C-alpha cells in the first residue's frame, strides 16, 4: 500500500474510533511466528556510548568469549531444540586494545574474522547463525553472508538530529547515513535482513514517519527485509537516559499498526520480554512475530527483562486469536539460492526440511 508522509502522520496521531479503524485494517487471523535461539554476545566492547544502553562495557571481562565456550553453548542450544545462534558484539570492538590482543592471540585479524570462524563452526554443528554487530562495510557483509542465514541492524531512527541529543551524541555508529548504507549494501548482496525502529529516544512523530518511509524506500528497491522490529525505549537505572519518559502504549500501538499497513510484505515484531503485559495488544495491532526467544540464554541487551517461556508465548498468542508457529532465523520466502549461500542452504535442506514445506 502506498502511503504518503501526511497520511502516515495522521495515522500516527490517530485516537478513538480512528485508531480502532486502523487496528481493524491490519489485524487479520493467522500465525504469529518465533524462532528458538541462543544469544551469544562475543564481546561487550563497543565504540558507541548510547544514552539508553546497558550492553556496552568499558572493561569487558572476558575481552571476548573464547571459541570453546561459544561452541559449547551452541551444542547445548542444539540439544535443547534451538535452530538459531544469535551472534552480537559491540561495534568496532577490535579497536579496544584488550580485545585486539586476545584476537591476535587466537589468530584472528578482527572481530569480523572471528565471527566468520564461529558462524562457520556453528553451521557445522547444525545451528543457523544470525549476526548483528553494528555497522559493517560491503566487503565484511559479503564475507559474512557465506555463513549466515540472516543478518540484522536496527536503523533506530533516520533522523540525524538525534546525533546531537543524549541518545546518540557519543555514538558515531548511530549516524543514520551509515546505517542506511549498510542496510542497502545488505540488499545489494541479497542478505535476508532484520531492522527496526527504536521508539521514544527523543524523536518526533514526524521523524518516526520519515524513518518508516526510509525503510519502505529501501524495501521497494531491494526486497530483502524480512522483519521490522518496533522496539520501545525502556528507562533503566544507571543509564544516562534513566529519567527520560518511555513511549506510551498508544504511541507503540500506532507505530505497530502503521508499520504493518506500510509493510504488508514484511513481518512486524515487538520484543515480548519488553512488553509482557501488553503483548496481546500488539498482536491485535498487526504484529505477527515474537522474534528470537531463548530457552538457554538471557537477553544481554535488556538483561532485566527475561524471555517468556514458549508455553507463555503460546498462551498469549492463542488468547488473542492467533496460532503460534516456529520459524528459522531466515524467513521461508528467502530460503532459496538467490538469498542464501550453498553452505547455509545445504544445512537447512539436510537438518530442517520441515521448514521448507
């Protein structure tokens, strides 16, 4: 559906009967998906110092998680029925001397080199890697494509104005121009991609509309976006923005509904561990995916918010009138040789044929 900026703005300000009408337009019976994963933060070193972040550590201990520990967790996750290994680390983490020293000791040139090795080993063990490691260049994306089922990077906001605000003023990697370029590069390389908007970090309603439209422009050109996350800012003790107001439930409902209206070809996710009491409402507003949920590891980006159990997700989903369905980290329509490397395709065909039906 083609929506202009003015129409999107009106919908993002809708209330009463108009908001109910909007929800009715996007709420359709069907399936709500999730993937079963293990979350592995290879290092918490990062060049960005975001005003809302608890992930970054100035003195990460250990500097990086050793290969043996990573692959031990991958084996545990496999034995618990997981299909996805989510690899994250702070942007340009190898610029931190302690991290670089440990990488050289292990025989790796940088964090991308290390991640590639671990993703390849993870495929050999039968799990499908999904990597999110901040802004990467074209060559690094091309290399990681060989050993990843999908990749991701939150746009967060297309507004350069936020680079001057508390959220991003100390975070060079949150420059929207850099993030947009990486999402476009992933499109050029045909990498199934997850991105999203962070709601409530100081952006205006107009900037929310512009961020959604920017993602729509990218999707219209490349068609590689498989999932858009609409994530609400949560205030946490000790962060620079701990007194910053959180977005209201209605603001989030409007964003989810407008995103689904604008992206009928992409799944819309709202993180369930950040919205345990309101998750059903977002399903009624058009969300159709819970994201990755781990029976083994915590959410290291939001450690205060534990994952819901699969049985709880099923109860929430069915109570809203939907059916819960497990998926792989790459969505079904992208499981083909145009979007996946031979090694990834072989792993899926050999180990997960039920997801090809």
